């Protein structure tokens, strides 16, 4: 199982190294201003207080929103084992990270409080079924928007753009880019874009598929696989917890725009989700959420993404 570890003070030097890696990534994505000092330890991100978001004064006609408001809570599928995005704190039971902060902003807009969210654990392969079966209202879970998924669900956003990268043991000197994965044992997660990209870009890799990236990290630490591949920021969270043993290779080779997944065809609800993101981009809440989570490791905040209000 995944080990939740609290990073200790001497890890500050590592933060600099990680920050350099992610700063490069953000620069490539058109990164923006520097968030400045005061970073908290990675993987221990706390919910940001003092958001400017307020409850909507008027709600659009939406049966989904009516149902959520009637119920009194928003049900959100998210990851429970991904530091920086969605990590369950074993002491408090609270799920912490950038994805969960996005969910809390939605909760403020709907209920006037960040705490009216019930988090349900989703892994990569059950995100579409959970939405289709109505087990969750939305999925906020490092969930890449793409055309194949849009046949099954809809997306608000994007609210962030990641890129696929590779994680190896610190002593590894053989992997510099995706083509070096040919002939290697590489762990990734079933139902992810990472799996598809790996098979397309390194067809000679021997692919080991599991349910979670934390279990890939375990396999890498144990020497059962040579590398792990998925989004840079997902890997960065894992590296931050095993800083002496694991490293990021640092060359992102895909673009992964993260969206909020919802029921296909629920256009009124999607517009409301997009409006909420837009508001958070404008009033600084998105940047605050980023600073308190991913920004604990990154030194550069990416530019706010442009929302894609596509017509299905
Ligand atoms: N963003 C990619 C995806 O949605 C990889 C990360 C994940 O599996 O959550 O498939």
C-alpha cells in the first residue's frame, strides 16, 4: 500500500531541485509569475482559507444542480493517493490537493461553504463508469480532456495542463526520454492516457499495468520495474515523498489538459462549472489553490488556462 509520509525540514534543498524541474515544464507551457516564498511541505497541502468565491446569487436551470442542492452536498470522484492533487491524510481522513481545492471552490459557489463535498475515491479506469452510473456528480482527478473520453462524458475546463514524463530511481543513468523505455519494464495505470501514450511512443516497452500510481512507485522502489510513466505533476508528488530514491527525468512529451468530468450532455451544469472556474481565474482563487498545493513544490505558476466551452 501507499506510504503517506510527512516531509521533514531538511528536504528544502530537494524542493529547489524539484522546483527547477517543474519551472522548466511550466516555462514550456507559457508559465506566468513567481508565487514567491513560503512554500509548505509537499504532500501535506492544507485547504486554503480565505477564498473570494461566494455562493452564486442565481442558479441556471439545471436538474443536476437542483438535485445537488436538495441533497446538500456535492459528490466528487477524486484520487486518494496522489500527493499535490488528491491525497487522503490518514490522521484527519481529509483529502488534500489541488483537485480537492477545485472541488471546494465548486462547493462554495453552490452552497456558500467549502465543506459540502463528499469525496469518493476514483482510480483512472473507473472515472467514466462512475460518472455514467451517477455514483459521482463530477470527477476532479488529474483527468485529461480528450476526444475519446468526450464520447462518454463531458468536461468543464481545462483548469490545468500537465505533460507526461518518466520517473526512475535516482541512480538510473539510462533513461533520458520516452524512446529509452523500449526494452524496459515500465509501470503505468490502466485506463490512463499515460498507458496509451507509452504504447504509442515506446512500443518496445514491457508494460506493467496497475490501478494506482502509488503502487507503480512501490514497484519501482522494490526494483520490480525500471521506470514509471504518467503526468509530470503526479510523478512530482511521488518524488517529493521518496526524494532520495526517485527522480523525474524531466522531459514532458505530451500535453494533458485537466478537466472536470461530468455527465455527457448536461450542458447547463457544464456551463455552471465553467463559470465557477472562470470566476476562480479572475478573482485569484485558482492561483491561491495552486499556491497551497502544487505550488508548494513549483516555483512558477502556470498561466490560467483558457476554458473550452465546446459545443458537443
Ligand atoms: N491525466 C492522465 C489521465 O487522465 C494520467 C493521470 C491519471 O491517470 O489520472 O489519464
